[in-house]
């Protein structure tokens, strides 16, 4: 299959100045008429015009009003080629498409009685023939015609310039978007909705009409979304001086959507999961996600739409930056500590795994087979970490000055990551040439630390060395620039600055090795490095449990406390697994861990700090099995999973009275639900404590009680998760009750499917088969597939990783089926199968066997082909 390479970029031979589109919407046969005014970029060239197109039926083609004969152009499966064209001309193309049978959910599709589009990255070519690339920017005018009764709302980008009735009960609306845009930002929606309206007055006093379109009858669930939008608009003005630019901002919620949301100019389309919320149906986490995704798409209006990407290899230009902006927004709106922890967990358990897999790529990839495969945690989340490091290096004012220069230079353009770095560099007179290697080098740097204390001089020296393991595309890796935030803790709790500190609490490592020195310090000094995850690296620094306990009690930085506690959990699991401790004997596990960790010394500290629910909820969250595997690779994942449970039980054994007491106190004072930070933190801690407590038979009943008393989805879900651990009759009773209560709500039922998929039971595969026949399950709906099959593959450790390989086999069979329905979703949920690198040899072989089966499957999509073939190749290179 064809590989596209970053370095093969060529400027377009033609530009399309204006696009006039007419849609005659009919579910199975929509006619699209496109009138393009095109000009040749190099007037001396004779190049043919090559338009992209996919699954289109060409009905007619005219050049400057003259219909072309079939011998005047060529059509293939993916292109329309026209030769001998003048310098300027008008091309009129009529195509027919079938939105109803378009299950890929790319281009124009029809689902739940509405028409909807998704064009990023290369979906526009499924609508009409076009120069479907982000560096072709045009002015769009769009007329949508459809049956008035079935589709009273006809939406597209920009402003309405005309509308009216047509014959046969049809009507039309014409939209004009005054901003030039690439085709991937085009959108169209037609359907019947309820609309929540509001307005926002920008800082220059312009009035913007805000509209949220939702399924009929769900208007009461759109409040949080519209409030989130207003907060985002205000935040971007306050933080970056960026104001919204159109008179309308529309958000449409749809049930069938491949990802979270899409930033189409003036007309965002959202997965309804990230719009609809009310206390009894949405968890605190849902509220959080809605706010941050609404913000993310809104922020794209500047970082993505006003300044877009020159080519898709530059995707992180808009995504890394916009993720960083939404992280900053959430930091300001909610809670800095748990936000940062969430981001770091994504990096450690997903991005590091991706970087160790065959899909390892730099944040600006060099080679792509299927672009949709590169909307990754690397491009998005590692991309945001790279922006964050620039912020750390340049400081607040410097970073903002860089952003301002970036817009001054590039507003209205399609640019590259290099252009972004150049603006940052020029605004600050700061040389970022070495730093920019983060854009081209893949893999995770590993840092080792050696510590030397000179008692006579009371001088502590840390020698750091960085190395990045090679990958097949990049055998030789180079040192990267790493900003290091740190703390050097003294016995009296005071902090000492490193000699190499740049004066801002940061030491910069820019070569393969670095020395950090601290003078006049105690021998017992503890230095923590990369605090707040100040660079996306793996740190190998040894601490004893006693040192970690000291950090937890005396560091001034909550993130550092959390890291220390995570370290204790990982160390405990490692101790149990590597010393072959009998995991079925919890009593002896307790004794061993008690001796090893001496956690009893922490008891009163924990008791006292329960008044800080956010911190305690984080400290008491044991790393997921996936992150344990990352930290302790090549162990049997089932052992890790079991050891994790043992550590949970040990924690309960150690702190039972504290947990019980605080759980009781917290649930006694539960207020009426509000999505508000203090309440969120308390509910989070309640959930964490409950999940510890139910590990003891005497507390099993708590889950059911919590369920019955709950007045909000957060508590309901906490109780279900707790009951799922116990898995007694009451769990199934609660699940039935839940399903009965929510069977009218597609979004809420995803939680139920996902809970079903993660039950640890021996017959889980037959359960999954039964659940696929559930009336609310539908293979064509990505949310359903992700909730059931995705949750199983990602989170049901004993089921998916069963030693007999049956979990992998189930997944393979499912993927073969799904690939023909929606290859993009298939290529997402295959991820756990391609991350065999961390597993034991036996398990690796089982996984590779399934990947080989997939590769042999006829009609495999490009999406799966790319992932599967690369993964097999990596295996063959290693073995
Ligand atoms: N830009 C879209 C993602 C498009 C994914 C295409 N497969 C959403 C976002 O990042 O904001
Ligand atoms: Zn984005």
C-alpha cells in the first residue's frame, strides 16, 4: 500500500479560490454539485489537475460551462484527472453519493435520521472531487436542500445568506463562510433537533449567537455545554487576547461519531457523549470532559482554523498546541493537581506504550499510510508536552509573546511546526534549534541518575545520563533538551537550589549528561527530578520506601507526593511478583508488605490529610495494571493484576479504620449535586474509599447502600464499580435496575455496556456475544463498539489476556467483522493487540499469531493494514 512521506511535500499546482456547493439531500442518493473557481499557481506550467475523490459516482463535469466528454478526463478509484487546462477556469462537478450506506462515518453520512459530515483528515473527497489537502484554502458558499418536515434545520459553516421554500415540501438554506478554509473544516448537518440558544458578547462588544443542537427532548441536558462554551470564549480572550470571529457559533450533538468532536468552522460537530449532561445521567468526569472538549474545539478556531496545517504531517501544529491550551484552561477552571496527574497517566500508560510499539513516531511523523492512524497520543499528548516544555523554557510572558508573533505572521495561512518554533524563538531571541529535535525524534528518553555525597564539603552531586532506545525507523537517537524541575529536600523540610538552576527553578539538560550540584546540604537530602513531569521521559532513580515516605510527608509539592506514593505501589507490586510471593495467601502478603514498606508510620498522616480530599484521592489511587506493566515490563500481566489486588487489600488491612471512618463522615454530609470542585473532590475520595472497603466481606453491603442512596451518576457509578469487584448477586441486581432506568438513553447505556465488558468472569466471551445481541448494541455505532469491545480489550485484563489466548482470538474475529463496517474504529481498538512488546514471550506469540491472521484476512483496510503489518515487522526484526 502507498506510503506518503513528509519530505515529498510539494506546493499545490492549483488553488481553488471559491467553492459553491449545492446539496440535494436524499439518504440513499444525494446529489452534490460543486462549482470551483480554480487558478494555476505556476502560470508557465502545463500540469494536469488531479482531484481527489473516493466512492463517488460522477454524473457530469463541465469546464467553463462546457460539458466535458469522457475522453477529456480520466477517473480512477481515487482521482479525477483533467489535462490541458487554462490559467483560470471554472469547473462544475456533479456527483452522487449514498450517505445512508456510508458506515465509515467519514464524508457525508446518514444516521439517526440526520445527515452529518466528518471531513478531517481526508473525508471531503468522499463528498465531491476536490484538492483535498489542508494547504488549499477557499471561500465556501453552501446551499443545502432537503425535505422540510424531516430536516427543518439545514446547517453549514459561516452565516446564513438566503433561505426559502422549494416545491415538493422541500426547502433550502444558503450559507457563506467569509474565512478561507481547507476542505477538512467544511461541515453540513441536516435534521430535526431541539436548540438551546444563548449569546456571548466579545471583548470588542460584538454579539455572537450561540446554539447547541441536540436530539429532540434533550434540551435540559445542554446547559453545561453552553456554559462551557462561554467560559472558553472568555478564557481565550483573557489569556491569549483571542476573540471569536463569526456572528454564530453552533454545536451539534450526534450519536454516531468516530471520535470526540470536530472543530469545523463555526459549526462544531460533537459526539453526544461530550455534550449531554445532567446530574443523574453524567458523572463528574463526564462534566469535566464536556467542558474540556468544548474548550478544545473552540480553541481550534485560532489554533487550527485561522492558522492551519500545511500538510497532515504537521498535525501536531494544531493538535499539540490546542491540547496544551485546553489543559491550561482546565487547570484554571478545575483542579491543577488532578489534571496534571490525569495527563501524566495518559503519557505513561498510553503514549509510552505507543512509543515502544511499531507505531512509534515523532510528534511530526515522517511516513504515513493512513492519516487517520496518526491522531495519536503521540501527536496530541506528547505534542502538548513539547509545547509545555517551551512554555517552561520561555516563561509565561515569553510564551505568550511567541503565540502573538505566531498569529501576526501566519493568520490565514497553512503552516508548519517549524514556523511555530520560529515564532517562539524570534519573539524571545532564544535558540530553539536544538530543542526542535523533539519534533523529529520518536521514542521516550530514559534518564538514569547516580548520586554522590561528599561529607567533608557537604556537597551533593547528581549525575544524569539520557538515552533513547533506538527504533527501526531511527536507529541512532540524539540527546534532547530537557527542562528539569526539581526539589532538594533537607531534613528540616527546607529546600535547596541547584547551582545549575537558571533562576526559575529549572535546570536544563541539553546534552547526553548533566551534573546537578547542591552545596551545604545534609547527607540525607532527597532530590526529586522532573517534578510535575517537566519533560516526557522515563526516570530511573532509586528511592527506598523510607525515602518515599519522607517525600510524601514533607515535600512542598503535591505532585511530588503523588509520584512518591506511586513509586511505593510499583515497588510493592514488583517485590511481590519478582520474589514469587504466594499471592493467594493475603495474610503473608500483608506481613511481607508491612515489613517492606512500614506504611503504619503513615497512618496518622493519612488520617490528618483526609481533609484534603483531592490529594488523598490521588494518593490512594493504585496505578492501573497497564501502568504497572509499563513500569515493570516483561512480567506476566496476570501476575501484575493479581499483585495489584493484593496491594489493594494490604492497604485496606493497614488503614481500615481510617478509611471506614472517613468514608462514613464523607457520605454523611453529601450535598445536593453540583458540578463544583470541592464536591467533585469529595465524591472522588468517596469512590476511592468505597473501592477499598468492599474488598472486605464485612463491607460488601456498602456498594448496594451507596447505590440506593445515590442522587447522581458519579456516586451511582462508584457503587457499581465497587459492586463489580465483589460480583455478588447485588451487582447484577444493580445492573438490571440501572438498565431498566436508563434504557431510553444511548449515552448512559454506554456505561452499562462498559461495566458488563469489564466484569472478571470466566465466561466473559460468551457474555460479550450475548451483549452484542442486546437491542441497544449496534456495530455501526462507534460509542457502542468502544463501550463493549473496546472496554474489554483495554480494561478487562484477565479476560483479554487469558493465558489460553481466547481473548485475543475473540478480538481478532471481531476486528475482521468491524473492519468492513468502520475501519477507523477497528484501527483504534486493535491497539492492545499491537502492544505485545511489554509482555512475556508466550503472550507475545499468541498476540502475533492473531496479527498474522488479520494480515491474511481478505479486504483488510489501510487502517488495519498499516498497524498490523508494522507490528509484525517489528516482531520479526526483534526475533
Ligand atoms: N480534529 C479532530 C480530530 C479529527 C480526527 C480525524 N480522524 C478533533 C480534534 O482534535 O479536535
Ligand atoms: Zn483537536
